[in-house]
C-alpha cells in the first residue's frame, strides 16, 4: 500500500475510533436501533437526489445496505447501549480481521502472507486479552452483538469487492438507501411502537450532534474513502487498517466518557498495534511514490 493511502487510512481510523464515543452519546439517550435508523436516513437524504445510481446489480446495493445498517451498526450501537464501553467496542470489532482474511482467501482467492498471519495472530491475542476484563466494560450480551457486527463488517468488504465498481461514493450512498427501513422494522419488532412515540421528546442537542456526526463525516466521507481503498487493494491488505480503530476508540472514550484504561486494555491495544505494523509493513512506505494506483 502506498504511503499516502496508508496515511489516509489512518485518518479514517481516527475518525471511526472517536465515533464510538459519539455513538454512546446518542445511545445513552434514545433507542439504539432508532439512532442508527436516523444516522442512515440523514446520510442518504438529500444527497441521493444528486447522485446517479451506480452501474451495479441491485442485489449488491441491497446486501450492502442491510448488512452495513443492521448487521454492523445496528448491532454495534445496541451493544454499546447494553454496556459495552465505547473503547472496548472498537477493540472487539477488530475480530473482523480474522474473518476478512479467511473470506479473502476462501472466496476471493487472495494470498495470506506469513507476515499477515503473524499480525493476525497478535491481533487475535490482543482481542482475547480484552475478554479477560472484569470491570463490566464487556457484558456477555453486548459481546455477542459485537461479534455479529464484526462478522458483518467482513461481509461488507466482500460485497464491495464482488460489486466491482469504481463509483464508490455512489455505491455507498445508494447502498445505504436500503438500511433505514430494515432498521426501523427491527426497532418496531424488538421494542414496539412506544420507542417511536417517545422519540420527539428525546431529540436534544447532543442527540442531534450524535446523529449528524455519524451521518456525515463518519458515514458519507469515511466510508467513501474506505471503499476506495477496498477497490484499489486486496481485502487482506486493507482489512488490518481497522486494527487501529480501538486505539483511537479508547483515547476518545477516556477523553469524553472517563473510561479507565487499565493495564489489560493497554496490553490489548499494544498487541493490536504491533500486529498491525507487522502485517502491513512495507519498505515502499518510505520510498517516493510517483505513480498512482489505477
């Protein structure tokens, strides 16, 4: 991966890491599924009226929207509302690297290098260390939802690869069109109409900030850039970048929510960071790049 693309990926991870704290800000005040519904509603409207539908099969757009909306962020937001700390949510999400490497190998026939294998092993150990925490930051019910979100994240990468589109921004926006209705339906089935009735009174300034921050910088900008990286590089190369999200997630949670970063959490993040560096290290990072990736 070229150095400038690597730096872009790091910036996205910082944004996404801080986003866990923003999610908690909203999920502590309104229903988590409705929060996610509003996030994707605002991410799609009104921008979709100004963007032509990408030339891909409809099933890829539907698969992206449902998996991204319900599978990834519906589950992650619900996990945070159940007590998973904003910092640890990012750490546990990193288990998606394992399934991403396996999907890339089994389905896309991508090669897993020994260096990537070592990096993935260290990341897995780091994630397992986080499961030993006894401070209540990882309740079992929340953990199960995070694991669903992590698997869904890997599936998202596969869908983008199979769609094989260069219209990454249009693909993101049109795919997210299929997220709000399944999310709203899930909220209705799971919680009943009461959550919809109570919503107007719960919409304060901090909730609006949570929704709009998730919708625009995090979702529209962040995932547009991320999907560009996925289309330019092998999934097994891009996926390890997500391992830095928990580092920024813990920093954000400590700053904004007062989460205590214990020695176990520091160890988990250190293992993840070292695993990332081993899996991604290339001598070409420090060579002048004059050719662009097409």
